[in-house]
C-alpha cells in the first residue's frame, strides 16, 4: 500500500526503528510519535513514555482492561479473517501483511508490514494477518477488553452469519463503547469478512526484503559476539 490516504479510517501505522525514531502514519498524514507534548515523565529524569492503551492513572482500582501477548505464525500462513470486540495493536517483528476492510470504499485493502512496524486496528474492523516469509513470524499484540477465550475476541464470518440468524433476543449488542449500545449488523460484518478473505494474496517477500533479512541476521550474530 502506498500513500497514507489508502488506509481505512481509524487504522494507524507505527514505525519503530533501531535508531530511536517513532513515526505515526494515518489517513490524515504522518507525525512524530515522540512529540514532546505527548510524552510523560518515565521513572527517571530525562526518560519519557507515551501510553497507547491505558494511561498514567491506571491501577488495580482503575484498570485499563487490556491484554498483551506474543504471537507465533508459521511460514506462509494467514489467520482466518476476523474482527475483535476491542481495538487492537499489533507489532510485526518480521515480514507480514494485514488485510483490512475499508467500509467507506466497501473493499478490502492490504498493508504490507516490515520488522518494527506496528498497526492499530479499530474495534470490529474486519482484518487478517499474513506471514509473507518462509520462516516463523513473531508478533506482539495488545488489545482492550477481550482475552482469546472470549466469544467476542475474534468474530469470524461463520460466527457473524450464525449470530445474524439467531433469535432477535439473542442478537445482542457488543459492549464496545464506539457502537453506542446499538445492535451490531452481523450480516454486514459477515460480508466484510468474506471480502477480506477473498482479497488477492499479498505475495511473498521481495528480493530487497530477503536481502534486508539476511543483513539483520548478520547484525544479530555480530551483536551477539560483542
């Protein structure tokens, strides 16, 4: 995907580089994630932090209700398209791609991810992750409100269709505040998930990416012997 205007509304990319820069990209443009106005003091003088989930007042009495986990994907594999009940942040530590449904354009789009790029996916936005590499892919994922055993953690097209045909009394609204308490349109969600699943494959790693991967492996070996 080229150009920030191609990102669906609410989707954000975070580029975290080895030289200490952090850039935020969204449909409205690019900005510095480490802007001084957004940073908070972090333990010692001269150290700073910026919250993505929760805030400085988070505590057992005021929890953020968030989870954070390490994911492992096998080579050239993809997750079944799904939608989460809460917002989701995913940091790619390898060469991946994220298929996303753009509701405004009524079509699926693909965002290619490289090591150190993190993506924010709004609640209930249909998406799928793909490992474009032959080896395993590590991802770090943080999301609000739902663990993997919760029924709204990952709603697939099949599940959305099942809920759409359920009795009205059982077709409940999701607890996500952005839905304003209104019943979720499961037929529309299922259609969007099917669109993500039928989108063209993002392909495999380019020769430039394979060369960069080889260089990273050399760097890891050099750093390990330092």
